[in-house]
């Protein structure tokens, strides 16, 4: 069974404090906008690692690809 965007969003939200979270996708490829204070002081690679940690083994088994835009709350407000 392929995961839905809603399920991927739940996986992230359950393990990462997000102020804003949007996930779209087709069951194997997903795109996400993630706004979290956990990204403060982290570069893009470190932010993605935080999200991968929140998803755990699901990135290896359920989710084929995840493209993400990660922002701190301040960065997101400035958009």
C-alpha cells in the first residue's frame, strides 16, 4: 500500500514540532513545505536530516522520494 500525502504529513508532524506543514504527492514521490523552530541555526542538509530522522525507516521502505523546502518560522514569515 502506497502512503498518502496525509499519512506522510502525519509521520512528520508526530515526530517534529511544525508551525506549518504541507505535503503533496502521488504515493511514491512527495513534496513538502516544512516550517519548524527545530531548523534554527541549521543549514539545508542538517534540516533535511532532521526531517529524515522524524520519518525514520519510512524513508527506506515506504517513501521513495521526498523533496522538501524547510524554513524557520522567521524565514517563512518573510516569504
